[in-house]
C-alpha cells in the first residue's frame, strides 16, 4: 500500500511539472509585455503619436535671452497647431532636467523639445521618453538618444566671426580666444574660428582660456590674458556674453582704440553693444532660437504625419552682423 501511494505521488509530481513550467513561462511573457507597455524597454517602444496635442519645452536657463526667445516662439507655434505648451527651466541642473522629463512622461506629452544641460547625461531620460512614445527633439545643443537635433551650424558661425575679425585686422596681428564649456556647439565654433585664422599666416592666437559662457567670466579670463599678453589686437568670444565680457575687459584696460572683439549669437545685448559709440565690439555671427523651435515642431509634424524626415540633424545657417548692417537685422 505504501508502495502504491508513493507511486501515485510520483505520478502526480511528474504530471504537474509541465503545468508549472507553462505557468512560469506565461508569467514571464506577461511580465515582458508589461515592461514594454509602461515604456521601460526601448525595444518595445510605444508607437509615436498621430498628432501633436501637447508640447513640453525644456530650456537650460530662462534668464538667458536666447531661451526666452525660444519660449516666445514655442507659444506662437503651439497656438498655431492647437497644442498645449508646458515650459520648464532647468537652471543649468542635469538632475532637474531628468526629473522634468519624468514629469512629461507622466503627463503623456506628444513632443519634448529640449536644450540639454548635458549631452550624454540626459540620454537615459530621453530613452524613457521615446520608449513611452514621445517624440524628442534636441535644440541648440546635441542630446544623445533624441529623435533629431536642430542647432546652429557652429563651425560656420565661428568661421564667419573670425573671418570678419581677421579682415578688420588687415590680415595680421595677435588675437585671444575666449573659449567656453566643452560642449559640441562651442567646440564647433572654436573649430570654425581656427579654420578661418589658418588662412592668415600673419595672425597668431597668443592666448585661449575658457569662460563659463557668461559675461562675468568672459571679463575675468580676458583680463588675465591681457595681463599676460600685452601685444594683442583682436579677441574672439565664442558667444555674445563672453565676447561682451571681453569687450569690457578691453575698456577697463584702456585699450578700446587698440583691440577689437567679435562674438557669436546675435543677441539683443550684442545689438545694443554694436550700436554703442566707442565700443570695441565690432561684430557677431548669428544664432536663431526661434527657427530652432519652428524646425523642431516641423520635424515632429512630419513624424506624426507618417513621413520619414530626410534629415535628423538640422543645421541652421549663420550670418554676420556688423555695425554696417545691424539696423537691418531682425534679431531675436
């Protein structure tokens, strides 16, 4: 009798094994499907929206007029297509931007337009957004993982500014470069500047230091370089704030009649400085923040319309603004 009972238990155990395994497999499949549906798995990315009904705009620092211009244009474009707009200011903090993307995912926005504080650091958050079916377009600076990038042709902008600087110097002299944070938009401008300078064997770069992309550090690093290099005729600032800081350093050194300065941005402050009599600031190549927003929304619209955009890196041309043509410049 004991032998029979043991045999029955063994048979029961053997019979149950396939059932248990089947249940486990089904459970794993369901678990996998759940991971896909909540956007945790980029492989199972949720389908893109069929229309743009809500937009999240993320800027680095709203105190910068560049991003204020983006904000204004985003309001115009959102109204034009009947979409709601939520604008978030990261105040130059990566963790804040990560949290903002998480909030946009929870809200279920259709499009995120982001000027990333960190090109690589925001990638996991961007991937979460795309896995949730959100279109993500990086503007002004690249962001890894984005569907597309819209930015100024930085190499062209740097080349234009330094070509003008070299021409104003008559093709000879010593110049300083006020560099900035090591992101692609800035390194491209420096690259373009040096490409222009290479055409002039009698122009030499005698100093190069990085600012923090603002006027205060543009002033301080230029002051240091002018102290170390007495024989200087020109300065290139990789953005308008740093260039305007450099111009102030030149004035404080009492050398406004000896040194000229150019920048990159086309900012309202740059326009005012070009119009100010006696300023050493003589020119700036432009960026167009409003056009960046327009191109970002245009790209997203193509996606929701079922089209495959030809370009995923969209470069906006730059132009040179000087004292001669500043009155015709539309600005930001």
